[in-house]
C-alpha cells in the first residue's frame, strides 16, 4: 500500500508565514535596541515604559500590514500564473523585503534627524505622518517587487486540481486582514491626536495606543460577519482585487457609521439632564455600540454582495487570470 502524499502548503500561506517570522525577528531586535537606549528601569520610569508600549504598538501595525500585503500579493500573482513556488522562494521574498525595508528606514531616520533640527511641533508631526505613509508604500513595493520577479525567474509549479478548488476561506482571510490593516493604519495616523487627548485626560499614551490597537479587532467584526454571509460558497478564484476594493469600502462604512451613531448619541445625551447621563452612561454606550455593530454589518454586507454577488465559474473566467499557459 502506497503512503498518502502529504498535502503541500499553498504558496501564499508560506509567504505570509515567512514575512511574519522575519518581521518577528527584526521587531525583537528593535525592541532590544529601544530597551537598551531607554534611560532607567522600565518598572520605575513611566515615560520609558510608555515609549516602549508605543513602539510595540507601531511594530504590531507594521506586522499586520506586511502579512496582509504578502498574502494578498502572493495569491493574486499565483492566480494570474496559475502556479505556485517552492518554500525557499517565500523565504527569499521575506528576507529581501526585510533588507529593503531596513535600508529605507535607516535612510529615512537619518534624513528625519536632520529635518527635525529646529523644526516646530507641527512640522515634526507632519514629518512623522509623511514617514508613516512612505513606510507603508515601501512595504507594498518591497513585497510585491520580489514576488513579481520570483514568478518570472523561478520555474513555477502548475496548480493541481485540488489546489484550484474553492478558495472561499482564503479570500475571506485576505479581506479580513486587509480591513484590519486599514483600521490599524488609520489609528496609527491619528496617534498625535490620541497623545494630545491622553495628556488632557491624564491617560498614559503608550498604554492607550496598545489598547487602541487591540480594540481595532472590534472594527473587523462587521466585515467578518458580512464576508461569512455574502462570500460565494464555490470560489475557484480568491478575487483579490475585489477583496481589496471591498476592504476599503468596508473600512469607510465602519468608520462613517461609527461617527454618525456617536454624534447622534451625543446629541441625544446632551438634551438629557446631567444626572440621567451620569446614571445611564454605561447603558447608553452599550446601546450605541449595538446600534453601530448592526449598522456597520449591514453596510459591509451591502458592499460584499455588490462585489461578490456572482461566483466565478472558474479561475480562467476571471479577467486577467490564466491557467497552465502562463506558467511556462
């Protein structure tokens, strides 16, 4: 009796795992360097501990964004070629991405050090924002460029019939990761406002930044529920471009619905007496949260149905996708 052949791990998962591991090693080195540079003991220095927490929050944002781009990019290019690549190619892509990103960060930090000399607080905040945007653009380029080159340099292995089966869950994963990445990026770019509010209300900005990143998972819930309800059962294509577009629209829908309900709820509470607001503040917050979850889920469901209404008959039927012929 011949032993069963081990099922190979899809190339997009290998790329995402390799990028995660490489970023994990680099982030550990960065944290070690930051801890060594911070003055005093972290347990006895609240400012140093707050700085470390803010660094950890920023690294988490970069990790999620890099993994989302790697998974989506590898899946999209793999479907266009109708083939996958070996594990060592995924590892090479992750290492090249890390080296190029590290080179950019070193150059940007050197330039930033010179630009910040004599700059005002507003100019410093603007430079930090520009650096964040450029960093994410560099992340996309340093991941997609090695992947694009790899699919043209290395000999791709054509997909088997089993690998061209339903890609529904992979498409959902790509969509949810992208939604989470967009929310984390928005929260990171709002960090200066968060720090200002933390000073006003006496909240530790580092601790609040960690909790904000963790709480961003709540914003992903409407998109995840909508994807489970609207994604077709039979998907021989993950439809990465549509998932990308849907993730942007879903992010906008969750933010807009949250702002609308928050402003509406604040208007209603302002009409009530102060004693009632103090007594029912927790209940009112829970009601607004439930209303937001329902409204955001409904909007995300509309977006998902609009873009994923009809399942593709086959990967070959998707515009721009090929099987077999392009893998040579």
